[in-house]
């Protein structure tokens, strides 16, 4: 049946959201994790479990889903390059947040920031293929990743809560999200529809758009609070996150696995949160 991969992805995504939003015990657990651990590891475990189940059930090859390490050095370089292209959007975002303005509440601001991210993605897509990262560059990337924590420590603004959020952003916000959205969802749809479209030097397919849309919607649904009788969806957050997902998705297509997009996601989220928190 044509479109089966899209239907399956939407169903699995819906199950994820229902489990996270409706059961009282799960909501209480997630809120406790956010306070005590800097983020919800249950959410990460659920994304891994759902993604793994579908991969095994549908008998996909893990390398087809982007879960591969044979070219990890090249993929890390793709991710680091993605972070470099995201520096300007992230700087603008940090500047705006410092003024107490949030894209989560303004569709115009979300559109503006999203447009800047898309432009960065278009420029990035025109770059030549990345080369394997050297050991020296790996050390530089590690130093960049840790630099916000070092600065906060020097200025005596370091806290255990900041460290917990930092670790969560790398492990769950970075690689687990990439496994679910850019791994299982994006890859399974591309297997059905192929990657016949082109942006710059990157080939992609409908999987990129669907995974980006679901990634954005996953953010927008976070404003729903059934225990308070509040069911609004943040469409501005959805729009902004859609463009971020599009950016990560292009990195996944260019690197051929989720290590590239996971590296970019980890660098962007961990550094960004450490700076603005």
C-alpha cells in the first residue's frame, strides 16, 4: 500500500505523544525527571523502544535507518559543520531570548527565525562533501562543547542543574531524538519514496519533510496540559522546530547516518542551553 511508511510514522508518533500526555503516572514521572535530572530519560527510552520495535518488526536494516558507525569520522565533521552554520541563527535566538521574547509565543518571530535557519540550511547544502575528522579536530570539537561549562565555572555560575541539563541535551536531546526522527521516521519513508529531490548537493525525499513536520509538532504539543484542562497547540513553536528539524534532516542525508545530525543536535542544544540558562 503506497504511503504505508507515512501512516506508520504518524501512528508511532501519535502513540508517543499519547503515552507522554495522558497517563497521570507518566506525566508525574516526566515532570519529576525534568526537575531532578534536567530532562526526561523516560521520554528518551520510549522513543528508542518505539523506534527499535518498528525497525525490527518491519525488518529494516539498521544501516538503512542511519544507525551505522563505519563512517563516523566523516559524519562528526558533517555535524560540526552544521553547528558552524547554525551559529548565526543561534546567536540571534540567544539575543532575542535575553530580551525576554520567545518564539514559542509569536508566530512572526518563529517565522523570522525559521527563515534564517532555512537560509543557513540552503547555504550548507551547497558545500562540498566533508572529510573525515582528525584527532586534533575532535579535541577542538570537544573543547567547544565544554567551553560554556568552563566559562560558567570560571565566573562561579556553575550548578549541578546546569550539568544535568547539559548531559540530557547530549544523550537524549541529541542522539535519541535523531534516532527516532531522522533515523526511523525519515529513513523508513525514504526507503518507500526514494530520495529523488535535490537541494544543492544533497539528495533527499519526502522523509525529510515528514520527519521535520512531526519533529515540529512534537514541540508544539508540549503546551498541552490535560491535567489543567489546557489543550492549546503552540503553532509558533511547531513552525520554528520544523525548520530546525529540516536543518538536522539535511545533515542526516548528507552524512548518511544519524551520527552527523546527532553531533549537530548535541552541539547546538547543549551549548545553546548552557549559554542562555
